[in-house]
């Protein structure tokens, strides 16, 4: 008797997941004000609201990337399981591919997939 294996369906949405926002620190730290630089910020998107810049600056207080707590991103909303400021997310977050290798590994390790 032949065994038929069903194809594994890929996740089709990030909604209600947020695994990629946990255990990585806060990529938004890249948007922090650096008093040592002048001119335009090298990573901050044009038009980033001043309230979000203040939130980042207040929260991190001069830490550099890698020095922040590695729990979850500052902008991750654990109740909604999503980014609170998705439209302003850093490039690192934009490149995290839905159903890509890293996404599937995280989902499998959590038993969500």
C-alpha cells in the first residue's frame, strides 16, 4: 500500500503570530538619536513621528544594538501579537519573509505550525 503524504501548507499571514518579534532585542533601536552624528539619521525613515523617536530614545537611554534586553521588540504588542508601528518597522523586520526558512523554524519550535 502506497503512503500518500499531504503537502504542508505554508502560513499565509503574520496575524496573531509575532514570533519574529521575540527573543531578538529591538531592531527599532537603530532609530535612536545619536548625538555624535550630524545631518540626517542613517537608518531612521523620513517622516518618523517625533513621538516614536522620543519613545525609542527614552526607552533605550543610549544603549547600542546588542546591548538592549533580548526579550521582545519595544514595538511588539503581546496582546495583539503584532507590531504597534508596523508601517515604521526597520528594514530588518521588512526582510523577515512570511513562510521563509526562519519563519517556519520559529513556528515549528513553538508548535504553531
